[in-house]
C-alpha cells in the first residue's frame, strides 16, 4: 500500500478491464476496490458480508431478490448503497460506470452462490492496482 | 439504515456542523461517515484501527507524525488516503472540504489519544444522518 494519497481518476485510468476490481488500498482487513463496469454482472450473493457501492462516474443499477420479490436500485454518480449479506443481487450499467467498493479482503467478486460465470466477468478477490494482472 | 440508494450531495446538504460526522450507512460492523470540515482538527491517534478518507469536495490535508518525522499528505477532491492505526494525525482544510470515512462503528472522532478537545471539534462516534443531533 502506498503512503501517499491516491487519485481515483488516475487509478481508474491505469486499467481498462470491465468487472475486474483493482484494490486501491486497505483498511484493517477490508479492501477498497475500484472497478469499471458495463453491461450486466451475474446474480450472486455474499453469505457472510455486506457489500458497499459508491458510484464515481456513470450510473449503476443493482437488481435485488428480496423476500417481497425482485426490485432494482438505481445509483447515479455520487450515490451509495449497501447490499446486505445473503441478498442475491446483480449489478449492471447500460452506459458504463466507475464504482468504488468496500468489502472484507478475500471477498470473491461472484460471491458464495452464483450463476455460471461467463467470460466477461472476472472471478477474483481483486487485483493489485498497477500489478501484473492489470489490463 | 435505508434500503434505497443515498445521494451524498443530498446527504451533505442536510447539515452544516463542521468536524461532526454523520453516519450515512453501515457495512458489517463499519460505519460510512461523511463530514464537512474547515480549519484544523486536533492531533490524535486511533490505536486499534486504520482510518480511510475519501475527499468528495475541496481539499483535505492530513499532517502525520511518523518515525522519520512530521509530514503532510494533500488530498484533492477525488483522492483517498488511509491513516495507519497508531499514527498521530491532524486533518485540516484551509478552504473547507467534504469527506467520506470508513471506520469501525464506535470509533471516536478524537481517537484514543488526543490533544485537549476545543469547542469547534465534535467528540463523537458519529451522528445518525437526519437524526436529532444534526445541525
């Protein structure tokens, strides 16, 4: 981790891959991750952790399967949302977005339960920003 | 906590108090807090937790007392920094800033060790956004 401040716009310009989060820094045993997204992720759930989303640019939608049925939360740039643990969700962004996430280190992008993972989705616990997996 | 997305600009417009964080949402046992700041905080240290800062608007400076001496990290809007646990630090913003923080629920704003707390600094573990302590 760097001991200098990190500009998120610069950090985002360091990679192009979609649905492939980069770890920009750590807070105790949590990661702060950023990702570029476009199109649809997959339905998945994290059984043991909430997941925090902040939209840095563009608009993100998060479809949720809750007790009462299915609904979609819309997050314009500058808004935040927490998906509670255990809730099946599917992020998407028709026109593309840049997002910041806060979640325990080691949390897989596809959760503990998920649909089959297509090639467009990176099944990862996050890549180090600027590391060899960047692209 | 709301089950809708939260717009940070709207949330910031709900209060005016400086150095008095509002809890916008929770992630497991962590708070996501926002604050308006201007002028100087006080030297303090959190012995048991790192502290994450994201600058939403304006510019924040964080003075640090490290082994090698004292230095100041500058965070323009859109940049992030983590103060490691145990490190004495003093945030400040000459022209004012809006910031977002991640830290464990219950973390006091003045840390575990600190200078005397002047009236301009709110010694708190964060107020609920829109709650009776807002102002």
